[in-house]
C-alpha cells in the first residue's frame, strides 16, 4: 500500500499555539518533529482521518478542516506530498 508524506498547514487560527502558515508534517504514521510546529491533541483528532486518507493515497478534502475547540478555532489545509 502507498505511503505518502502529508502536511497540515494552518490557514486561520484563534489559538495562541498556532499562527497562519504553521505546518505539521507527517511521514508514514509519525509526526516529523524536526519539520513541524506544535501539535495539539484536539487538533490532531480533527485532522487525523484526512491525514490518514492522504497518506494512503486517497483523495484529500479540498476545503479546510476545522479543529473542534470552539473558543480557539484553527483551520487546516491537508496536503499530500507526492
């Protein structure tokens, strides 16, 4: 089965831990800590299904994926690195 690199890019943020343009990179099942910013567990829960699909070669949602923390909304774009 294919295993692509994936990145999540912050588009908008009301969270003090993220700023627009921040990136989280994934290689296989792991976070690339050397090339990633902070990773909140709530945000990871929101983006995980899309990261997994992209990693396995599936289609990636065009629109943003939103973290469900209502008071500190963060919107991500998920990109497969081919």
